[in-house]
């Protein structure tokens, strides 16, 4: 799953959860894909090697390679999101590092935090939000609906445990 408890939830200790978008093409696969595409594009050029047609086709082949490289690099850059959720007995903090919007932060007293699953009406199915401190923030919008449901159960269990352990402030 594209989230991991860095510091697992244990009695009396702060817990830290990292969430990130799923990558179907790792960096090593990216290199192999670009290399394979370059090799596949050169095969038709072998037939016109030594003729002026080669110089007519070559710019378009290079443009295709550059466009693939750019699109995949842009996808990696846009998907370099990291959400860090820290759960402590007195505070819940969510920090989101987003290459497009910069660093966003939210925090609230643990006692007043509400975890909500919006079955419909959100930008994605089974939209997961944290509410408290006068704001509602999204959590893991890049996760699949099944992953958000699984995360909901884990977080609700941990929030309930923290709320029982600490008196309201």
C-alpha cells in the first residue's frame, strides 16, 4: 500500500504515518521504457540509412522520444506528494509536501479531530477528510477507494485510542 506507519501506533507514544501516490513505473522501469522505445524507433530508420529520407524522419523520432521523456518526468514531478500525519496524545498534525502548491500544514487538538468518509460528493469516491480547528482537510486523495477504507479503519482505531487516553483540553 502507498502508505506506511513510520512510527507504529503504540500506547502512550506518538505515531507517524506517511502517505504517497502509487508509482506503477519505477525509475528503473522509466529508463528501460525510454531505452526500449528509442531502440524500437531506430528499427524503421535502418531501412532508410544513407538516404535523405533519414533526415526527414529523424527529427520526428527525436521529438517523440523527447515528448515521452517530458511527459513521464512531469508525471513523476507532479506525483512527488508526501503526506505526513503525526498523531500524539495532545495534537494531530498533517503536513503535505506538494511540488505544485508547496508545503501545506494543518493541526488540531486530538480530542476535537473527526475523521469523515464522504461516500459521494467528493472529488474522488470514498473521500477521506480530517476535521478540526475550524478546517476540514483531505487525506490521501491519491489512494484507491479500497486503500482509503482500510486507512479509515486504522486511523479511527488510533484516534479513538488517543482520545480515551487523553482528557479534553
